[in-house]
């Protein structure tokens, strides 16, 4: 029985101009009808294509030296959906739709493998270069978006220049993501690395991700509420860079996110490092960050963040907001242009945060002005606040423990540098170590 289906045998041209989607889809359909198999994208060519839909028991294998490239013609992107990725977390049915290059729906036992390149062709969708960021249309595709799938494997490939989130998995279960390299134009907004939305039982390991927006983000977006919580996720042994947050919970979340472990990662040259960002009516709980090296700096305000190595926040993005509980940061070594921040709009939103063996060296090396706290996304007017920046800032959070932590102030002294530790309304605070306290 045939188990390999080469796309050239189904009419793929591979000249980088012809839309090879019909040929690739024919190979996928044949493998699916066969009961399963591997669809081969052979080396030595660039295969331009519109939307492709993967089906159960099919592996799409992009050989080393092959490129599978999304079409820059919007009419070729036939898989389209109303999503909240570009509408501040709220579904607007009358808005223009975003698209998908590689799609799958309710499929089982599927994979995208091989050391070849999956090119999202983000350059084709740039509307205008604004300097620190591009202006982009809503009509642009996710590089890969699988919805409601089970037993998913994504391994080895290089994902290049996505026009929107690079890898989006929504409502997927039993997922392995291993050894991906994800690179994006660092001026392209919303070009996240990996987004897990309403997913369960996921293992991400050994990935190298350099993206302008969030590198790895866990969400429960409103448009797919039927899939429930995002839970039982591990992320290990990754190298990450982002002009937004490198590792982030939220902010798009209307169902619980829980039982999450981030371990053995290196974060470099990012705007925010480790972020737990609550803005909607959700519950975040049982989240562990451990054994992570973090470097954060300031970028232009077009990008959320102000150089925070650790950021735990609860500020409403719309009307309702949930709560955060049981978050641990253990063995974190950070160099940054800002301090650790754990803060909320009001009491009762954050409780049970542990900072254990966290060392933060604060200095100034970028050409962006400091002395600002960033609450974005925030429904209020005062989302950017000019003030002193302490080493550790705790405000409106209960049962916070700071154990064996250290603040080191670098040689480039700034007038906006504050105390080692500044606390406001933090019942149950425990400090073990030599940090100073500036209570107001």
C-alpha cells in the first residue's frame, strides 16, 4: 500500500509563482482516503500556495531544502475566520476576517514535520512602515492554525516571516511541539511565535523563537469558548526573543488557564520576560516558572511592556476581570531595564505569589526613556504611568512571599530608580532576606 504521496506527482510546479495549493490539497486528500500517509514536499524548490487543509492520519513533511510559502494574494487564502486576535479580545462578526495558510479542523493524528521552511510571506501583507512598527491589514493569514484537533505533532521545521500568529492551536489536545525554529520580521505586529488557545496536554520543547510579538503565549480566546480551559502545559529548553512578552499567560482569556510549567529557558533582548497578564474574566492558577535566565530591555511604546523581567498584573481590558492564584517564580536570573512588578487594579485579584531565589540586575543601556510603568492592555486612561521604578514592586496583591531575592543596581544610575522593594496594600506579605522596604 502506498504510504508516501509526493506533491509533484499531483501537479505541484514549485516555481514560487504558481499557486500549488490544489496539487498539495489533492495529495493530502489522497493520503487521507488511503487511511493515512505522508505527503512529501520535496527539496530544491519553493512551493507557493493558498490555504491548505490537513486531514486525519496525514503527515505533511517538508524536506530540508524545500520551502512551502503562503500566497501574498488574499484571494488565495480561502480559509477565513472572525477572530479576536486583532480586535482587542472581543468578537466582532461584522469585522473583516483573518485567514489561515495551513489549517486543520477536528482532525486526529496529524503532523507537520521536516527540516524545510514554512514561509508565512508576511512581507506581502505590509501596508506601511511606521518606523518602530509596521501598519498591517486585518486581511492576513496565520501561518498555521489547527482547531479542535487531537494527537498533533509539529517538529523540526523553520517557520519564517508569518503575517499573523505563526503557530496557533485552538482547542487541541495531546500535542507535541519539538525543535521548531520560528523567525519573524521584528517590526511586524501580532507575529507571535506559538499560541496555545483552549489547549490541553501540550509539550513544547527545544524551540528557538525570535518574534516581535509574544514568543509563547497561552490563551482562552472568546471566539472558541466551547473548547474550555487551557491546561496541563509544559514548556522546556527553549531560547526566546520578543519585543512583547517572551513567556506569557493571557491576556486574551475568558476561560481558566491552569497547571502550567515553564522550565529551563533562556530569554534574551525582550520587552517583557515572564508575564502573567490578566485582563478578562478568567482564572489563572497553578503556574510555575523555574530555572530561567532573562534579559529584558526597553523598546518603543508601540510594543506592550517596559522592560520588566517578571510581570504579574490584573487590570480590566473590558468590563469584567477574574483572578490569579498560586504563581511561583523559582531560580530566576535576570538582567533588565526595569524591575519585578506584581500589581492589580484592586485587592482580591492576585493572591499566592512566590518569588524564590530571584536575582535582578537593573541597569540602563537602550536609548528609550525609562521611568514608566505599563498597564496595557487596560480599559482605563492611565495605562502608562510615569513614576520611580523599584527593584520589586508589590501593589494590591495578597500572600506574596519574597524569599532569598536580590536586587543589584548597575553602574548607569538613573534618576527614576527607586527602592529595592516598594509595597502598597499587600496583606500577608513575607520577606525573607535583606531587601529594603519602602512602604507608603
